[in-house]
């Protein structure tokens, strides 16, 4: 299992999901997406952005779970 914390403006783009899928494609595992929910300089991505990231992984045949608040 890989846990991946999504940060608005840092690592939430579809291209980054594709890059992640390329790196782990040969490893039998899944990705647990964790939208950032703390305080400070980092922010939580929008629901649309989270779903776009998740869908990009799923299209690459990567199993995905998402942590909800």
C-alpha cells in the first residue's frame, strides 16, 4: 500500500497521478489517497481535483482508496 497525501498546488495534477502510476505499475499494491486536512501553508485540494487524480490512477489500472474526513 502507498499512502499519498494530496496538497493543493503541489502534487494534485492529473500528470502527477500518471507519473505515480508509472512508478508503481509493476508493484502489486494500491494507493490510499489522503487529501490534506491540516492548517498552515498547505491546503486541501477541491473535490473535483481529488476525483480527477483518483480517476487518472484508475484508468491506469491502479487500485485506489480514498480517506474521507
